[in-house]
C-alpha cells in the first residue's frame, strides 16, 4: 500500500514527502517538473535514507497516469500538483483551468476506477476571496478573485460532488495560508522561476544580492505600519498538517475543509524587520502601489484543524526566517546543478 503524491517534487510536495517517509509511509511521486526539479526528490532520498518511485508525467496524460495505478497499490492520494502563480493565472486563465481542473478530473476518474477514495487536496486561502473578516474560519463565504483561486474553489466543489455521488469518498481540503521557510538542513526549499511571487524568497534574494530591492505593494492599508498583513506558516508545519489530514481521511469518510495557518498575522515590514534581526542582513525596499485584488489583513482561524486533526503549527517567525536564509545561502542557484550552472556561464 502506497501514498501517491502528485506534485511531490515541488516546494510543499518535497517537504511533505520527507514527513511521509519519516513517518513510515511508502510513497509514489508524480510530477511533470514544469515548476519544480527532480533534484528535490534526490535530496528527499538523501535526507530520509529511503527510496521511492518517481514518474515524470503530466496528470492530463491519462494513459501515463493510469500506468502508475496499475503498477502500484495506491491507498490514498495527496494531490498537490498544479500551476500556482496568481499573476500568471490572470493573464493565462485557460492554461490554469485546463491544467488544474482537467488534471484533477483525470486523477479523480482513475481513483474512482481503481477503488481509491481517500484524498488530501492542496487548496488555498485564496478561496476566501477578499474577505475582510479576520481571523478567517472555514465557515466564511467563498469567492476567489483570480483564475488560480477559482481553480482551487472549483476543485473543492468537484470533491464535494464526488462524495455526494458515493459517500465512501474521504477527502480533506487543506486551505493553506502563506507557506515560507525551508528544511532545517538547507537541502530543501522554495526555488521560484524568475522574480519570486512570494514574499520570503523575494526577501532572501534581495539579502543575498541577487535582486536589487524588495517591492512593498502598498503602505496605506489599515494596519500597524500600513503594509499588508498575512499569516505565514513554516513549510515543515504545513507538511506535517498533510500527515494529520491523511490519518483523518484513512480513518473516516466525508469531505471537510481545514485552514492551515498559525492564526497570527505579520505585516510585510514586520517580516522584513524580523529577517534583518535574525540574519543580520540588510533588506532594501521600495514602496510601490497596491496590487489589484490585494486586501489589507488576512490570517487564519486554525481552531478546526487543532480540534479535528490534532494539528498545531509549532515553528515561529524567527525559525521561518533563519531556515529561509539558510536555504538561500546554501543554494544560491536553487536546485540548479553545478554542471548546469557551468553550462550557463
């Protein structure tokens, strides 16, 4: 019996694979490597001392994916695969709808065909849209404001309809807030393509001199210092949340949504100050205009995850900053291998 991890070579996926292997699970990984690297999986094997099968395939390629179900006895799926850049989703919505939704439908069809009805789905706090109510609980109205968020919301609805059609399905919808940090070894971390979309890799790349300055989008929000407030969660805490959700779906049926966040909000400028304090590195920044669709304050109410999954985030902001910085220093070119770096000089 194995756990199929789609998108397992990605930032959250690779950390989740480490936690699964360390907990004694057998895993099978599927990832098309569009926005990830197989090097992360090599390092997962290095860190855990355990081997597993990896298939570099696209979920849209049904025959390839079906071969994985034929070769392995899959007990449950942790579904993390998908395109994830909010800005890109606005300019390329059809690509996001085709990849994220169609890929998920192919996956669910094969799960149904092979009798696999246990799933942990990687959703997002973007399904709450522009909710100004904080902390945000799972009962809040849903309404995404961009194509990426809408794909997550639509897939959640598909999962609910699956359970209506067959109540043997057991699904956890994990609504992530803002994952940051890296594995404490410095061997796994976030490796974005181009200029980072997320705050922490942007900060670390400025601190290491790879980028000139951090752009802070807006300083006129109704917050302590005018910059936007978000709920930042360490990626290892997030990965452990997947294990708790997996235990839940293997032991019950139904569809439940869970917020994975700390319940504590930090502003952009507070994050910059915390990073500078714990690393001793200066982070120059420039205030620019707000981004369309951004809201001032967003942080989770994680009570339900604590009550029903027994999960609580353990790592604080200092550890998030230090682990992010260690990853950046040890891996200035991300997962780019030495021979690839030489070839690009």
